[in-house]
């Protein structure tokens, strides 16, 4: 046992140094780059041949919303996973360093950028003179944008105060504001749509962010028996989250694309194409989640389930990027 650990960090006879963590770091950087490229490069390919207009700044708006969703998931998931870990009998007292302060600060910057777009009439501002801050208080979208900015700012201050649990309320305000923003009052049954988005965004944040923090906790606890118990507890909750995410996603899609037009709009509209890409990625996520659950239940070492779980986190990062792009594209017409 004493020989295997050092050898995992060094190479063989040639004396070269091998660092297993370097490969993972490169993989993460590549996936982050892909995640950033999806919203930036996604609008043009998605809109090609559909006859739909590409609004100015769609790529930038999609990237800002991707960052906002990712920041929300990290903070919400950290609260969720930390509470699970502390409630676990016999669990080590050590927990990974919180990322919520940094995530909330990044979310604040993204929300501020989106608010500046709203303040210029949903156009990308060319300079500070184009931004009408006072006009934000006069429109529904402006007030919701300000609520998201203030929510992230308050959450960052709460996370940095030494009582991170208090950020739950401002983060909830951000989720509510985002759900209302996604469904304007001119939409068919906007409150129904907002309710579906509220559930969808909340469960998605708990799932993605929670899994990220659970894996960070397992790495800190190393081979502690409580690690398998924590992963198992998360897996049981994740099943419910997946069911709710799937149900709300299907219902939201059918509200925007009636059943008789779904197949056509999935290929003929930008929204449908990106939605199809998200569905494919989510199928991959579900397969990885199932693989992890099987390993957790049947493998001699339940912690081997962390390997597919890590892959699941990476694919979920791409799902977040695709979701950011989806919110920036024109909603298909109800035929």
C-alpha cells in the first residue's frame, strides 16, 4: 500500500514526472472553452436557413446568461450539498472551501451586464451614455433585471459574512426574477410558464451545483466511508430532481411548440435546434447518472461511482451553456 501512492505521482524507469491531475485540468479547460464557445458561436449556426433574424448581441447575451446560470447553480448546489454533508451521521467535520462568494460575485457582474442591455432597450450599449439606468425602474423587465443584480449582490455579501446559509433568500429572489423574466405578460398563460421555469431552474441548479460540491467533498474526505453514504444520499435526491426537470422541460417545450409541430420545429427553427441539442446532452447526462447509480449499488467499492459522476458534471456544464443560448434565441411561433 505504501508503494502504490508515490508511484501514481511519478513515472517509471525514465524518471519523468507524471501528474494525473494535469490531464483532468486540461479536460476541464477544454470543456470550459467549449461551454463559452457554444453561446458565442451558437446563434449563427442555429439560425442558418430558418429565415429568423439574428438580433444584435445575441452571442454576448447568451454568454452572460450562461454565466448567470452557472453562478446560480454553484451557489445553490453548495448550500444543498453542504446541508446534506453536515446532516450525515459520522461524517468528517472538514468541508471544501466555499465557492459561493466568488460565484455570487460573478453572477452579479453577469446580471449587471444583462441589466445594461435592458436599459438600452434590449440593445447592446455602445457606451455608458447609452445606458438609461433610471429607465429600469419604469419597465417590468428593468425591475426584474435590477432584482437579479441586487439578489446576487446580497447573496455575495451573505456568503462572505461567515453565515453562507443566509444567501438562500436572495438566491431565491434571483430564481423568481428569472422565471418571471422568461415569460412576459403578453405570453399565453405567463404565470403557468413562470411556475414551470421556477421549478426547472431550481431543480437544475440543485442537481448540477449539488453534484459538483458533493464530488469536491468526496475528494477532501478521500476514502472515508461517509463519502459513499453522501454520494448515495445525493443520488436518491437526484432521481427526483431529474423527474421534475424532465417533466417541466417537456411541458415548457409543448407550450411553445404544440405537439403537432414539434418534429418540424426541432429542425426548422433555431430554438428547436438548440432544444434538440439540449435533449441529446441531457440523455447523455441521464445515462451517466444511471451508470453512477449502478456502480454505487453493485461495485465492491461504491466510490468508483465518482468517475461517471465527474463526467456527468462536465456534460452538465455544456447543458448550462446550451441553456444560456436557448434563452437568447427567438421563441418559435405557436402554429
